[in-house]
C-alpha cells in the first residue's frame, strides 16, 4: 500500500503541474499544446507519436499501480520512489522557470523567448528529463513488461522530439544565441567545459 500511495502522489504532483499549467495558460489565451498542430511530414509524425505515448503511459502506470506487482528486487522500489519525486520536482522547476514561454511541442506562430536561467543552466531540456525520471521511477516501483515497453517507447519519442524537432526549431528561431547556449549546457544534465580561446599557448 505504501508504494501505491507514493506513486499516486508522484503522478498527482507531476500531471497536476502539467495540466494545471496548461489550464492557466489557456485562461491567458495561450495554446500550450502544440503537438502535431499545423505540422507536416516527420515533425508531425514525431509530435503525434510523442503525444500518443504521453497519454498512453499514465494509463498503463495506473493499471500497474493498482495491480501492485513488481518483478524487480525490493530495493528497486525505493530507488523508483526517489527518482519519481525527483522527476516531478525537476519538471515543476522547468515549468515555473519557463513561465509563459512553456509549450508542449513547437509553435511557429507564438513568439517566445529563449530561457537559459534557473534549472536551464544545468539542463537544456529539464521538462523532458522530468518525464524520463517519473517514467523510470514508476517503472522501478511496479515493473512489468507492458509498462516497460510503453515507457521505453515514450522515452524514445521524447528524445526524437528533442533531436529532430525542438533543437532544429530553436536553432532556426534563436540562431547564434541558442548555438552558444548549446555549447555550454548538456542536452539532459550538466554543463560543458568550454575551452577559453583567450588563453595563450606556448
């Protein structure tokens, strides 16, 4: 019962933040969900698949929590709880830092700013990292092969969303500013060591 309650709290925090922010922006006249809207070709496929996986995973998660069975060692459930809460916290920080610039998917019509402060100083994609950590956390608490398959698919689609959609869009929109930022901060976590070209070499 303890892990079931823990997982429910994690999902409530995570999805409460996600949909709460979406509803708040909707009241401000902002269309947050841009996944697949007005897109074509590969971008439309990736964004549609990403959206589908994002709705499929919680359904399987809830069923897995209800069944309360795990095929992994007991310690993995404790690790999963820690990762799940960490993921929810990372996602919350990313959404708060983004402010009204936050979108699910890219928007070619909305004017947004490049956010590089706060948690974005150590991760270019903390919202995606938050998704991955929550998925991994729940998977470790209630491991089964169906949940593993849908979680893996979701993580893969989120990664493709970043490398095939988000990054191309950001380079096109923000140009050199994003390229400089890209050289300083890792895609998921950590800062890069940028060589100092001003140093004199013997």
